[in-house]
C-alpha cells in the first residue's frame, strides 16, 4: 500500500504545481457490431472488450451486456478508489469486495413506454472488507463513491454531444 500512497501523493503534488495539466480528453472507446448485437469495443494499447445482448432481445448471449459492464465499471472503480483512499490515509484493509446491482424496467429499452427510462431505475452498492470497523468502512465507501469517476458520471448525468459522420 505504501507504493500506492506515494504515487498518489506525487500525482497530487504535480497537479498542484501544474493545474493546467489536470484536464484532458479521455481515451476513446470504439464499438463495432461484429454480428447481430455482438460488439467488439477497442481502446488504447490494444484493450478490447466484447458485449452482447440476451437471446430474449435478439442477441446471442456470447458476452456480457453493456449494462452489466456499466455495473462492473462502477464496482471496480469504487473498489479501486476505496483502496487508494485507504492507502493515502494509512488504513489497512483486506478482502475488499464491492458489489453493485440495479433495478431496470425493460419497457424503456424496448420503447414500450416513453415515460420509462431505458437505463437503471436505481442501484444498490454493497461494500465489505476486513480490517476496519463499519463506521470506518462506510466513511471510505462514501468518499470513494463521491470521487469515483464512474459513479460520478452516473449520478451527474454527463451531457453527451452527438456527432454523425457518413
């Protein structure tokens, strides 16, 4: 954990001295339909992930759905930020586990009712770890949720600008 704390403190010091370098464009993710509803998404340095939809909506169920990947991104980001905060505050924790699930209504994605959102209606995040009491773990988890880029984007509803090219 010392190397994590040291790296974060160095990054903080650098950005305090160079605040103009804190803002940047994130790396792009490009999705291409492979077959049916099966997508391959590519990113920087050869990163790839496949998605698909369940057979009930015409997919082949060959990969995780995009909605599950959103939950996976949130769970892994919160876990990462908890570990980062624990490291910088000198707290030892082990067996950290973050689980997120959500409630959805398929009438939204299937365009059966325009008043029903296509995305999740609510989400529940559960955090467990050894080495801290519940109050300390809740403090770390609350801080992590507030500072996790993924949960921030979900909560804040980041505006999307659409560009269409031929």
